[in-house]
């Protein structure tokens, strides 16, 4: 598959290990993770500045663990706060469902956060600026590619029309819902047929006490509404547009003021925008040396707060696999596990979001009344409303020990005291932790539970191993469990599946 670059006004070739097209949060996280592994990265971004207004509003404990691994957790916390309760209420204000996420997630951070996206993106950009092996090209956009055997020639075009060809081993399109990389690949989209127009109103409260302190879904058939915190000092409302309403008219200040009036909120309006909420998944996430991540690969309605989270999980999955290929000589076939692992998890979150959206978006008063009655009865009985359950990464064709119940789960980040975290104590890479320990091998750190750096966590780790009835655990760089068993068996399986010691592995079948 080729998308030939035309014309003669092209500068001399540059070289990079990987070109990342698009520097939103997904592209920035990917570039950071690749840069930390010593890879040479060129990141292309059409815009010169971080988009100054928030888009995403939520991330979870797993994503905070990623920010920790990049070294920006303290900076992120300046722009984020624990999410707290998430309540579904009907038009009368009756509580239909209360989604309590808990205080701490398995990743060692609060279960869920609300945040201000521009602040987090600036922290990511600052981290990239400190990496000598990452070159950020602002004002340059991906405009074409040509396959060339052992690499791909990527064309970047500047605002003045000048073009540069970059010779890279891989190109990753993190360039959003209208991805130019996806279009160049000729990849189509699976459509969940969920298409809802919503007016988004971002505000800065003049009086913080005048806005709700919990996140709300108002299941009102007259106009479904979302009201959520957006990190320190910000608040968002989302109003579903009704059939026949003009999206342009919805942006009129008088229209917005009418919608906000019943809330009695004293706020400054920061932004008004109309979005269409979609459920879409690219049919193919990899074609040779080209890959897609984030909104370029999938788009999720916002009701479960997992759109950006899913994209960052893509970045983490790709980053460690590309690192194994470049640094440790893993086979290129390892990348075939990327979509196999990520697509099932992504689809499960899309389906959850659509299900939640349909709970919220009913415009038929009779259907809404039946829904309310069922949810109120469930709440009174102390039972939970059944929702589609999000899954972890796909195991069947992934880099996991087949049949191991722990494989594909997140390995806990144990925390000693208030702030001593396991990941900081051990460091990046692949961990093989067992009760005896042993020598490290290339790309694999072997630790005993009695080692000094594990002393604050020894009891918790050994209790986890006891629950699995296992001698050892191998933890992938993305902090998912590869498998449990004995150290020797796990190391041999790991090397084999990555194509480092022997052919084969689940992904090669």
C-alpha cells in the first residue's frame, strides 16, 4: 500500500526511528514513552500551541499511573482532582443510580479524576522538550508517505508549503478523528450507529458554591443534561440538542443562558461548542509500518469518560512493543498483537458508553418513566442496574500466558505510607518477581520479594502471589500481568513470545 509523495520542492531526508503524527495527549504520551526508552522520535503537530480549552474531562487511576511513569504526576495533580460520586437523576431530581468509584484504584492512585486538559498537555510538552532524542515539529503536518522496504518515507508539510521527507521505521497516526494517516492508509470505520448532537458549555465559576459538587447525569426526556466538574476552578454542562434544533442557533449566548438559568450558577462562560458523539472503530489499526492510535483508531461517546483513557492505553501498549523491537530485538510480528489486545477493551468501553448514553438520552416520556421506575426499584432493593462490563486487553492473541486467570489483569501498584509507590522503587521495564530472585537477563529485571527495594511492599506482593498460588509473576512494561508460575517457565515463555529466544508464541499462530 503506497501513498506517493508528489512534487520536487522537498528537503533532504531526515531519519527517525518513529514518526508520531499528532501531538494531542495520546501522541504526546506515546512520544514521551518512546523517548524515555532512548528511541529517536519526530513528532509532527499542525498547531503551534496547545489547544487552550478543555475537551476531555476525565481520566482514571491507570492513566495517572502512566503520568507517574512519564514523571509528570505532581504537575498533573495541579490540574486534576479526584472525581467523587457520579449520580444519575431523573427530571424530578430523584436518584436513579450512584456510581461510586472508590477512593483508590488498583494502580495506586485515586480511582478517577476530573481534570483541565490544557494544563496536562502543557506538562507533557514540557517533558518532551527535555528529551534530546525527541524532536517536536510544530506547524508541520503529515501529508503523505511512501513505503520503501525497510522503512517508510513520511512527508511533513509546513505552513509555508515547504516539505520534508523523514525516513522512519514506523509511523503512528495519533491525529484524531479526522486522521490524515488513517485516510492515507485507506482504512474504513465500523459504526455503532450512535450519533447524538450535544451542546458543550465550559465555564469558570465565579462562586464555586453555586455549582454542584458531584458529577450529574440528568435523565430528563425534555432535555438530557450532563453537569460535571472539570478539575480545579472549572465546570462543564452538556445539553443534548433536540430533533430539529439548529446547532448554529444552539451557540447563541441567549440560548445558552436560557439553558443555564435553572441551575442558578454564577459562572463565566469559557466556551460553547456543538459536538456529535459517535461510536466508531477503525477496521484496521496496522498496515505494515503504519499504525493508528487514539481517536484515529476509535471514537467513544463521553458518558463513561473513557475516550482519552482508551487512546493513552493504545500509546502505552504500542510504546513497550516498539521498545522491545528496537532495544531488545523482538520480532516485528509483535505488533500484530497491538490491535488484538486493544480492540476488545476499546469496544467494551464504547458499548458501555453507548448503553449509558441511551439511559440518559431517551426523549420519550413513557419510556423514560419506565426506565425511572426500574432504576428506582433497583435502588430501593439495593441491587445494581446491569451495565456492560469493560474488559481488559484481549488475551486470545495477545502476549499473555494462555489459561492463566491473572494474565491480562493490572498488577497492583502497592503504596507504602502515603507516597512510596512500587513503580518508583523498581523502575521501568519488564519485571520478573519471585520469592527467590535470580540474575537479570536483557530486557528482563529479576527481583526477589526479599530484595531491598521491595522491602516496603514485600508483604503485599507475597500476599498477591499467595492468592494466585504462584511462585512468581512476570509483569509487562505496561503493568499488565503476563502470567504467573515459576520464574524459569515465565522467562522462557516471555522470550519465546517476543521472538527473542525461539520462534512461535500466541501471536504467531
